[in-house]
């Protein structure tokens, strides 16, 4: 039986997905379709926004997509990350089903059997309760509608690995599934700057031999700047406004009346964040001279990566750090496929 290869990185801030026919990066938040609003001018309603409507049987409809925060007020969006155990959160399970349906919508048939490769933060993968909860929900059948059309995804084969390993496979595995000896025989440190966490892992001979997870990432980074801006100006700012200022590279938070520069606060928060990461990194790596390769990855590398590499110049930032992990997952799925067909 031929399986379709799916790879998904279910990040706290963004979900990244890839197959042979599609790839996308969406916010990990969901929106209620009812919050899109209504208009009597239907002929003018085509906004050009990239959003899709999803639902499961006997449930209300939700919205997901690249332009979600433009379609629905950010304060109304639904967080899928949860608090202590994301894998038991109902909205996270909805996110899983909707992402799989989205990937399936690009296939030739509405029902597909898939090989799914995904990942978890390294410390959570070693926790049986969280690993099993994630595994048990992913494995098997998922049914959801996208824009009114139903898709059935049957996860026949499932592989869950450490999140940073995805980036390492993307860096060191070629398209024929061969892994470079820099990973199989080397000693590698990877810093993964995510939305909810910062993972610092040490891999020796492709096995994780140490690591730490900081329960702070880019979400906290943005929140800190927003709070400081609010305190200094007396105007209430949100992390979404800060993020928009970073994305458009104005380093200004805008509201209906004015725009407020935050470049100084950004540089201060960047310096503090890097200091904290390096401090934790030094706890993981006691002898830098024993490490062959130092890698910086994750969506946060877009934001503070250059400053981090300037401060810690033995590191290099991977190309396209936000999608490096899911690209590695997809390479692994394809390599499993090739081995099974030999």
C-alpha cells in the first residue's frame, strides 16, 4: 500500500506543514467563523485573504489560514497551546484534524492513507504521558471538512521525534536519505528558538545526550516589549502589534491614532534574551571544544538570530529557520518511504 508522506511541525505559535503537493505556515490559533462578521454587500466581500473554514461533525465552524489575524480581531482568536499538557486540549486536537484535512485537500482523493512525521519538545518526548497522548490521538482516522468538503486522513504510519532533530535532518540528510557523518559521528549543539519554548539540545552520534528547555520563547519576548511600551506610553499595546512592527520592519506599534517606535526596547529585550539563552547554554555545554557544530534554528531566529550569532560566533543560523524543522521531518518521511521500497 502506497502511503502519502505528510510532515507537520505543531509549534505553539505557528504550525508548519508539508507534503509533496503543498506546504504552508499558519498561526497555531483558530478563529470562530462567526467572528468573521457579515455583510449585506456580498458582491464586495472578496477580501483576498488566505483563510479557510473547517469543521468536524456536529461542531461549529472554525477559521484557520495564513491571514487569520487580519480576518479576525487577534483578541478573539483561540489559543491551542494550552498550559501544562497541550496534547489533551480539545482545540489542539481540532488544529491537528484541520491541518491534516488541509494537506489532504491537495491530494487526488478525499480519503488518503498517510505516513506522518512530526515532533515534540525533547523533554516532553521522554514523558510517557505526553508522548502517548500525542501518539494515540495522531494515529488512526481523522475526519474534517475544509470549505464544505470532507476529507478523511488515515495515519497508518507515525513517527514522532525530537523537534530540534528535524532541523538536524534538514541540515545533514540528503535527498537520497543519507545522513552526513557530521551528525552520525559528530557532536552537535542546536538552539531552537520557538514561540513558546527555547530548546537547547546536545546530540552525539545522532543521539540526544543532554539538553535543557526554557519555558520562554518569542511569545514571551513580544509580550515583554508590549508591557514595557504600555508602561512607558500609557497606551495599551498587544504582542500582536509588536509582532506586526517586526514583520514589516518599521519597529513601530500602530493604533488608530498614532505609531509608537519600539526599536530601543527591542534591542534591550534582545540583549536580555540572548544573555539568558547563553547562560542556559553554558549549563548544557561544559566543554565547547568537544562540540563540532553549533546550530541556531526556529522561527525566533528570524527575530534575534543575527544578534545571537554576533554574540556567540561559533553558531550559524540555518537557512529558512522557521521551516527547517518541518523540512527535516519531510526528508525523514521520504527516506522511510525509500527504504520500504528497496
